[in-house]
C-alpha cells in the first residue's frame, strides 16, 4: 500500500494538479488545497485502481482529474471503516471520516470527464498529526477495535 500521486487545487469542484510533495497540517488538511479547513473532509483519497477502471472504460483521465488529493495503490477504500486511522509516510496520521459523498449538482469534473468516481469510491479524512508526504510513501491502515464491531453502521455510502 502506497501513495501513487498527490494533487491540490486552489478552488473546489475542479481538477487538482499533481505535485511532488505536500504538507499535512493538523486539524486543517493539505497546506494550499481548497478543501483544507476545520471540517471533516480535509483530505480525499481515491484508489489508483478506480482511476484505471474508468480509463479502461474509455475515458481519458489521470491523477487529480477526480479532485482527489491522494491516489493510492493496494487499498479498497470503499471497504474501509469510518474511524480507521491512516499513517502516511514517516509521521502523518489521518482518520477516515466519510466514505463516498453526495453530489447535488454535476461539477466541472463530471462535465469534462463524463463520470466521477468520487461519490462512489472516494474516502475523506481529517488530519490528526501533520507531516510532509510524497508519492511513493508507504501507507499503514490502523483499524481501531471499536470499528470492527459495527461495520454496517460505520460505513457511509451515498
């Protein structure tokens, strides 16, 4: 399990631009990203495997095109429980706060790309411990005992 790409944007609802590294800030998110702030969706994750499935379906997409902050390999994000901790690189620690999201309007991403996998497969987190991360960093999932007891209630899908 590792970080494949990191992307940020100055505005919400648009594609993000891949970058070489970012700084995660406690209780804020990614420094310089539009989604950062004091809320539960500070950082977004999407599996590279999901992006690849959309590519195979004929869409010309790549990292950042679904407004994901962190594209990963080796993790089935929709099966992860809310409350799971995610260690990125040497020091960063995040907590999964939401699985999927509701899209009330078709954003620019949907209009340009023709589909958006974030509502179905995107995962959102808040930053518990900050740090610098780069593509290639290892990811460790930490499943807390209380999360194993009630999988169906913990999972949010939209």
